[in-house]
């Protein structure tokens, strides 16, 4: 297979990831054998833009361009009753 240029293999890297996932929960004892748990989860807490890798196919007209991002902040809330 022909190679273009003299750049070594696997030297083309995309941007890094700055992702903070945080979970907080509170357990409340209601009665003997009964418990309530509230849980809050945040994925990508600070909502930093996370760019995907650039297009690495040299035959593509968009070679080297970043065309997509990862998911923005996602928050999940849960309530669990255990008996």
C-alpha cells in the first residue's frame, strides 16, 4: 500500500478529553428493613466541549477537519425504595 509523505505511523492525534463524571447520593432509613435512596449523576459536569478526532482519511476532502463532538452534559436523577 502506498503512503503519502514521510510522516511516521500513528502520529496524527486528536484533541484530549476533559471529562468530569460526578455522583452524589443520600440514603434515608424509613423503618426497619425499609430504605429510600436519592441519587444524582452528572456526566461531563462542567459541560466542556469534547471534540472527536479529525478525519484521518487522506483521500477525503475534509481530511484533518473535526466534524463532530461528544455528548454534552447529561444529568440523571433516581429514587429507589428498598424493602
